[in-house]
């Protein structure tokens, strides 16, 4: 009960959202869920949300889920495949909870971090994992979209568990400030605990 992770979860998880990417407008088949991920609210007044570009890439419609009974259609404010970042907007007619952004330039290898997101979708919404910063300034080459061109990102490496659906969710320091955006994991057989996050300084 004394773990700082408890307080971080209580403080931050209301500002973590689920994002669903719907594609296809075929008259016969209708739209389908092409993928899902996570995001976090950076401006509760304006309804602005940060996520990964690959979470919303190719979407005909994007929904943002705040809770089981609170869902909104989002518009894309801007997106960039080279940095794998996107900003969405929802109109909620109320002030939403928002995160506090930290300083990823002051991070040290070995300090504790917490990841919050929706691994495998809404069924496991706002799952919390914790670990440490394993390394800084890791260069990882990823596809900018499914089958698209590749880009190289400078990322924070962490052993906090990151799974499909965590993409776009926050990586937090032990003060509950967002210091990274969970983006990539190495999912090769025999590899454990190698997740990567975009530094929040790059996103800013």
C-alpha cells in the first residue's frame, strides 16, 4: 500500500484513454476495427490527446474511450509518421483530467518508471506495469506504417512490460509525470523486457 505506483495510478489513469482505429467503408462489409492503442490527455480544456501515429494511421474513423460508458469520435489535429506522433481532439463539453508533463532530458538509467495503457484493447484497459529505465538514446528503426517506409527513432529503453495496445500510452517517472510515450517493443522469441518510449522532450 506504500508503493508510489498506487498513487501514480490513481492520479494519472483517469487521463489515459483507449483509441480505436476503424477502417473500411465498403457498403457490404461496413467498417472494421483495424487496431487499437492508448493515448493520454494533455489539455483537458481543449480535449487534446497525444498518441502514436501508427495507432491512428489509415483510419476512416477514430474513437476515444474514457471509460466503459464514455466514448467520443476524435478528429486528427496533426500527425507525423517520421516521429510516430499524433495529436487528436475530442469535444466532451466538460473539463477532462489531464497529465503533467515531465522532463525526459533529466532521466537517469536505473530510475523507476510506470507504464499505463490498454494492452490487447479495452478488456485490459488502464493496466499498470512498472520497471526501470534500462538505457537512454537507443536508436531503433521501425516502419512508419504497415508496410511503409522506415524511420529511425531515438528512444528510452525500459523493462516495464509494454504489449500491443500500450502504444501511445504514457511512461511516467515516480512523480507521476509523463517522460515518454510507449511506442515499440522487441518481440523476438527469447527476448524479455525490452520496451521503448519516445522521449517527451521530442514530443513537445
